C-alpha cells in the first residue's frame, strides 16, 4: 500500500492552508478596491461628458439660426434660376432675356446658337446661348452692365469683339451667356473608360 508519510501530510496541509489564505487575501484586497477605482475614474469622465453636452445644447440655437438663414439665402438666390420643364425651354428663355436686354440698348441681336447643357456642381445645371451682333463699344458696355443687374442668375462665358466698321466705329460681338437651371435638366455624366 501506498501510505503517505507524516512529512507529506504536513506539506499537503500547509499547501491547503496557504491556498486558502491566498484566496481570502485576493478577495479582500482586490474586490472593493477595483469597484472604488472604477467609480472614482467614471465621475470626472461623466462630468466632462455632461459639460460637452451642455456646450452642444447651448450652441444648438445658434446653429439652427445659421441653418435657417443659409436656407433663406439659398432660396433667395434660387429665385434667379431659369425655371423650365426642359433644358431647351430654359435655353429659349435665356435667349429671350438676352434679346430683350439687347433691344433695350438698341442692339439688333437676332441670331442665336444654343450651347451644351452641363452639370454645374451637384445641385445645379448650366445652359448656354450665343448671340452675334454689331454695336458701338458704349452699347456693349451698357449691355454688360444691364446683364449684371438682372435678377436671373446669368454669367458671361465668352465675349469676342472684332472691328466691324472702322468709319462708323462699330464692333462685331459674339456674346455667350450661361444661366443656372435645376440639376434635373442637366444630363448625367456617363462614367465610361477612355481608351
């Protein structure tokens, strides 16, 4: 038979007592200290979060006011967009505006070429028309000044001025104007590979 000697029994007993003391010591020292430590760390963190939330809440009315003013400004500016069901109708409207303004300055702008309809950013499109006419340089300057005073969102894309008649001081002008339209009138870009 395999009996344990007295020395082995004492060693096992001493090992069991040491293990029990170690377990009790770990439970007493690590249990409450970890809980208290977590509570101490979380109070300043929660206070900081509360301060950040209060700052965000205090800034919210100012942000809402800014957003409302920005939307009002955009709505005011968009009143100048050319409103039409199709891009061709928008180009016809732009051509009509140019002809009426030229007529007011005693310029005979009869012809007209319709340019491409292009996207203008993510929210808008651009239609362009070109007109050719002869006029005095002062008439051209007055026409350009009147164009800047229009409520419609117009821009001069290109101006070509040539000498038409040196004796009468008339100049030949080719004027290309662009107007802003809603994005739905501009064609989508086709993303194909170029070879």
